C-alpha cells in the first residue's frame, strides 16, 4: 500500500533562513508523482511543487526546491530565504501515475517563521 | 485565469439533513476530485470525475456521492448527515492525465450539529 510519512509535526525557522521539511514515501509502483502543498490557516491548499518519478532533475519553483532521492524514497521540500508568510501547514502527497489517480497525503508539518 | 472555485465557503447543517457542495474547476480542466479533511483522519480521497464519469472512488459510505456536468463543474452530495461528517471538503482540478498537477480550491467548511 502507498504511504506518505512526515516525521516533523512542527518546525521553527528564522526569517531569511532556509528550512527543509522531510517526506518519505512507500510505493511499489514505478510511475508516480510527488507533490508539496501549503495550507495557511484560511484552509486553501496551495500547490507548491511537483516531481515525477521519472524526472531525473530535482524540481524547483522559485524559492521552493524538492530534494528527490528515489533510492531512499524521500522527497524533502527545501524553502530558501524563509518569509513570515511561509508560516503554514505543509503537506507532502503522492499520486498514482494513472489517470484519475488519487493523492495520498502525509499528516503535515506546521512551519512557523520567526522574525 | 480563475482558480478552482468552491461554494459555499461555510455550511451549518443538522444531523439527518443532506447537503450539496459545488466545485468549478480551472477553465480547460476536465478532472475534478474531492477530498475530506478532518483533524483526526487528515486528508482522504473521496472520488474523481472526468468527462462526467467517475473514474476513481475512495473508501467512503454510499451517503457520499458526486456528479460532474458537461461544463466540468462538479457537485458532491452527502445524505443523512452525521456528526462525523463535519470537515473541510476540498476539490481539486486538473487536465486529467496521469502526471498532472492538481490545483485545489479554498474548500467548504461543513459543520454538522
């Protein structure tokens, strides 16, 4: 069965510093996608970054990068130069590599950015 | 380009009632999927629709149903509401392929009293 594990329930980071949020996954599929979403207190789920299982390069989207280590089944999110507005819940998710495949989410990491 | 729109934003219902939630996907997206978020269970997949057909379904009772219209807008219905149905219901849209990014709406917060 597919599973996502986020082992950090909460994290603190100083403004302008970089932070890494951990995510490990378990699947027997060869084709899958890995996602990170941000959920502020308002509730909306904001897409941050995507990595396909066959992508050889680590994905980057502005200040976000995904450290994809396939053999270790990890997909850590790195946020560079943290901002106060980055304070939120962060969810790692995996999607089956088939049309209509569902997203399986981890339990989330609550990130707090200190001024 | 408008994002995923969910209405209403908040709903309060009583046990035994039924409720319908609406989701309008990003223009051009043909897939809509629904998720339930609760503090205890986290985010769980309900179902996914593509071109008016349900392609995938999660492990929820038959009280939870959905449909999709020809314009890709989707509705989710929950009948005979229970207290445990109180949750944030999120919908996501995509073009529908196997390796697509999913974009979520702001959700509908349902409270069952």
